[in-house]
C-alpha cells in the first residue's frame, strides 16, 4: 500500500514560541512520527499550505482538491487544523475512487502530551480498512466526514445529529 499524505498546517504542525501562545506552523510532523513508529508501508508527504485552518481560503481548498484529485494514490491522508476540517472535507466530496481520511490534533505533535501521534496512527489504520469515501479519524473514533462536528467546548469531535 502506498499512502499519499498531504499536510495543511493546523495545530498538528504548530510550534509555540512563548507563554502567550504565539505560534507558527513548522515543518510537517507526519514523517517524523511515522519514522519513529517504524512503519513498513510506502508513503509520501507533501506540504500544500502551512496555515491555521481558520486562515484557509477557498483558493486553498481548491488547491487541496486539485492535488487530491490528481494524486495517483488511492489512499489519501490529510493532516488539517480541527476548526475547519469538515469544511475542507466537504470541498472534496466529488472526488471518486479514493479513500480520504482527515486527521488533526488538539495539541501540537511537538508537545509531550499531544494527541497527534495517536490520531495519525488511527488515520493510517482507517485508510487500510475503509471503503471509498471521506472520513475524519480523531479522538479514537472514525467518522463519515459529512456527519461530524467539532464540539469546541469539550475539545472533541462527535457525530452531528442535527440532520
């Protein structure tokens, strides 16, 4: 299996600089985490943008769509900020023939108590067993992207029961 990983920034790749939580988006952490885990599958990592997800524009989402659609890989993993992950997932809904899994983190991967490595592992596992579609793998759960929302007060994702 060959996995194409696209990174977009977000908390997953943040670097904090001071006590006021000033941050910048650093180099993608996915390769570091996968190398440390000693994975035995092939993957490539491409950084598409380095932004907090609240700063993503329609042009950024169009770029993500273009790169995912053009990728020869069937299995696509996207690391993304959690605040607008569902909006970007919705922008990819018309791409057929691929398993697309989004993941992110509530704490940067560079921090000791980060959920990033766990979420990345969950997303990799999900890619291997899910049928074609778009999903979000986070907080120990796998959601269909069209039926999930971020509960900011609880700091977690949950099924969207507003339908």
